[in-house]
């Protein structure tokens, strides 16, 4: 990271993973299955990297870790909206891989052992609370739905507050009607598992 390298964005955020609703990783506990497979997608509503504007760019980062994320050994992939310019793509790759510093990526990148080649793909995006969805090419997709009371079957609302969170501070908890990642080096599917919806502010 150069001393002059500055970046910041505000964006709509959708997270999906293999944990049960709420995700124990949010509070430092072990993942539900003992390992983590998941990630998030962002629609940048406003932002920039140095002089490069990032407004309107969409991207996803999904990964797999053999244990808790902080234990490392992760394999991660990056999918960027094909409408992004070369400058925007290059900026996002630097940001996401931690080379531009800042949070949350300097922390996430330190846990990744292998980065897959970034993909430029068509990106579909719907941001509507627990009814949100996105699709990044043919490789990654997630469709959210409300969590439901296990007795009555009625929709149930829940949120999570993380005052010290470095990815998001306040978010809604959702279930995954559909969720899969299928690309070189990363293949999994976890319908019915955990999702979060938030507005995020990330920066160097």
C-alpha cells in the first residue's frame, strides 16, 4: 500500500454462509459446521479509490476456510461486474486482496492462502431486505428469504448489532432460499443457512 493510496465506499451488502441463522462467527464462536464457507456481495452506491470512482460497481468475494476464518488457510475468489472499467476492476482487486490496506480487507486477506483469478461476469442485483438476491455470472448466486418460526411457520424478523464489527455494524438476519458457489477451486451449496443484509462503509 502506498502512503497516498486512499479508498472508501458505501454500499448495499448481502452475506451468505454455511452457518445456522445468526452465524456464531459474528461473536467469535466456532462456525456451526466447524469450518467456514461463504462470503458477501456489495453494490457500491458511492465510493472511490484514489481518483477512480467506484459508484455503481458490484462485486462478490466468496471463500472457504478449513476452520475458523482467523485460523487461515483460506481459498478465495473475486467476481466483479463486467460493466466495470479496467481502472475500477484493478482498484477493486487491490482493495479486496488487501494490497490497498484498510478494513475489512486487510484482515480478510491475511487469512487467505490462495486467491483465484478474478472474474469479470454479468451481475444481477436486487436489494430488498430479507427478500434480496444477487447473481454473479454462472458461478455465484444467493436468494434470501425471511427466517421462520419452527413451530408456527410464520415469518420471524431478527437483527444483529455488532458495535465493534469491522464488516458491518447493524444487519438483518435472513435465511437462504438458494445459495451456491461453483467455480474452479470453490464449490458448495447451502440452502436454508445464514444470510445477512446491511449497509456498509468500508475504507482505508
